[in-house]
């Protein structure tokens, strides 16, 4: 009987201590850095096309409940590079190989659903973003008479509201600090080229307050 009472008291003490552990603060900020991958950007770019780049993000959010919140973010999806040459060069010139660059970034606001699993949390995001796609087409031609080389470029840019979504996870290594992984995807399109999907995979750190 004494052992049973002692066990009950210990269980109650443990439950009380667990109940007294403070919940994580609802607000948070953070940043991450990683890689990006463009899809269908280089459909006609050939084997030298580079659809991989560097990505980074910053975010701030508020959890209304432990499992649902709202997050604002800026995500830079990096650059892609597509080789090419001028199709219709000026008379008496020869087009030279050149590269064109694509860049995508987004300001987004997303609903965040989170599954808290102790120090680990899994989350899914769905929102709307102002996505800017910029394409810089570079060209070079060589004069067939003088050998002089002339460079030129043209820029195409479009900002449009698009869906943005992703998955991720966090690990709390302190009450207010956590490590965070994110995968984000959206669509980009400038006013000259076809639409493409782009992903960002980032790893970073966040602070709750």
C-alpha cells in the first residue's frame, strides 16, 4: 500500500511538473539558406543549361494555436542560366555563344498547419505570393569585316500573384530557438517566356518570442 501511494505521488508530481513547462511563445522570426531547382526553364537550353542555384528565405509568423498560424515570408529562388545565341543577327555579323539568366523571388503570406511532436514539429504551408520573374537575355555578335564584338541584352520582368506552398520541419534545441528545414514551390513567368516551376530547399534557424 505504501509503495502504491508513493508511486501515485510520484506520478502526480511528474504530471504537475509537465503541466508547469511553459509553452513555446507564439511569435517567431527566422532565416534560412540552401539550394534551388528550376523546372522546364531550360526546355530548349541544351546540355549546358544550369537549372540549379542558391536560395534563401526570411520569415516571420504567429501561431494562434499550437497547430495553426499565419506566416509572411520573402523567398529568393536563385538564378538559372540558359545558353543560346542571337537568332537574327545584323547583316555582316556572326552570332557568338551567350547565356541568358532567369531569377525568381516572392513575397508571400501563408497559412501554416503544424503537428507538434515534442521538440520536433512538422508543418505544411499554403498561401498566396507576389512572384517576380526576371529574364535577362544576353547576346553577342562579331563583325565579319573588322572582327569587333558587340554585346547587348534585353530584360523581361513580370510580377503576378501566384500560389505558393511547401512542407517543412523544426527542431527545438532551446525554449526560444529552433532549427528549421523548408521546401517551397511556386510558379514563375516573365512576359516573354513560358511558365516554369521553381523549388527552394533551405535550412536555417528561428527565434520565438
